[in-house]
């Protein structure tokens, strides 16, 4: 095996990792990738599942025959927990042959395996590579062992890091759901309080209208109050509906520029005061993969918060831009909404993302909390910066 082949092999491993959508996606390609550079007639890789004692086969099938999943107690797996060197054997002479076949559905015999390499990264054992190598190629074993070890030190940490991040995401969703259950008691009390006041107002105003002595001007005033309180009830119910469930995510590719333009055009004219200036800084058209409806909900919620912050006059600046994170994470795409309002007081900055916390007289205290949860469900983030010169909220999406 020439030096240039080793370099090309490692380069192809790195390129394949970068182009794979998930650890399993990469592992499904790995056996073919190895065969492009190493003279194996057949390869089966067993790699430990994310969390558990199972070792899954890659590929799953050979010649339409399903390969069994092994567990950590099988002889084939257990024998390499402390052994870091490879084994080359003849089934007629090697004592391992019968031992390994015993509880692996006759795996070695069925696929004519005569070479096993443990997959380690430092002291972490993550699986084995089974192969068939022809007798006239066995002189290359020393080089093969070295290059597989180098490759394992590249892809194992990346796979394990990716799985850990995915598990952290799952833990976040579990905590978020549990958090909502814990808050249910608070919510019941909040619902009673929030709905009682506007409903009482509506009832009283209707009674005034029914009164035959009411004047036309008073009827108009009463209807305005009813409309206002009805919208208040509706807004609160919408918040509760968003809080109570998360619908299935529907990921599509779309233009952020078109997304912003349409979202702004769909806003009723009366919702934003005439003297509030909306500035768009969209220098380039960026495309993202996300749930468009969820992002739309978050964007409008943050925009309306900005409108409330600037009052009847002021400026709101909307930007879209991208930033490079790193080789593994790729690009992140950002929608920033900046208002030139008074900013968030220092003593409440740490509370704004907590449920039921609000400084608005008629607020529910769920808007930012729900928006943060939605951005996390999209594997993104929501960040807030605020000074006495205004507040900026960043809606962050990233490449998978």
C-alpha cells in the first residue's frame, strides 16, 4: 500500500463524514469506502448503538440476507473489549473460529470472514470490522491495521460527538415537555385569572347595550371595549394552544428573503402604527431548511414585541445574514429584529424567557417562552441582546 493511497483514503473518510447527514448514514457508506482502497473481498462493520449494549451491522444485508445484530455479551464482541490487535486466522486451525461462530448465527462461516480488526479510539471500544482478505494479500496486514486505526481515530470521535449532541437535543425536548406538565398547575390558575377579567367586561358591556336608555355614542364605546376584550381572550387562547402541543415538524427549503417579505405583507395595516418605520437590510437571498409555519409564528411574535417596545414612533430593523461556524457545524443563518425602544431593564433580563413572566398589562407571559422552545425544536436558537438603545433578538437556524 503506497503512501499516496493512505493519504487519499484518509481524505475520502473526512470528505464522506462531512457529506453525511447522520452517523448511520456515514457508517452505511464506510464498508464501500474502505473497499475502494483496501483489497478486502467482503466487509461487515459492527458499531455500537448510541446508548445501549447493541452492535448494529453495516451493511444490514448481504445478498438479500439480513445480518443479525450482536450484543455486548456475544463472543465476537466480548473478545475484543480488551484486545486492540487484529486477528487473521484459518478456520481449520484457529481456536477462535468456533467460538466466534457459536453465538453469531454462524456469521464467519456464512460470509467467509478470516480477518477481524477492533475499532478503537484511544481506550474507547466502539466495534469491529470483519473482512475477507485473500491469502496473497496478507502481507499488507501491517499497513492495513495502521490505516484502519488512523481512520477510526478520525470518525469515532465525530460519530460519538454527533450522537451526544442528538441525545442532548432529545433531553431538551423531554425537559421541555416535563416543564410544561409542571407548569400546568400554574396555568390553570392563570387561565382563571386572565379570562375572568375580560369576560366580565364583555358581559357588563353587553348588558349596557341591552339597556334601552343607552346612547349611540355609548354603544360605540361599549362595542370597542367588547372587541378589545374579545381579541385579548383570543390571543390568550392562541398562546395556550401553542403551549399545549407541538405539531409534527415539516421541514422544507425556502428563501428567507421571500419569507420576510410575505410575513410583513400579511400583517394587517392597523397592527403596526403608521409612524413606526420598518427597515429591511437584506443584502443577499439565503435559503434554509426549516418548518416555515413555526418560524413564521416566532418571527411575528418577536416583531410584535418590537412594535410594542417602540410605541407609536420608532424604528425596527430586520436583517438576514449568514455566519460560518466550523467545519462540522457548517453555516448558521440568522434573522435579527432590532428595535430602538428603551431596552430590557437589567433586573429582568434573566426572566424574559421564563413562562408567565411579562411586563405587559395584558400579556400572557408565554410568547417568548414558546418562541424559544420552537427555535430549539428546529435545532436552532433564540438569543436576546438589549441595552438602553434598544433590543435585538436573533433567530438562529443552522445546517444539519
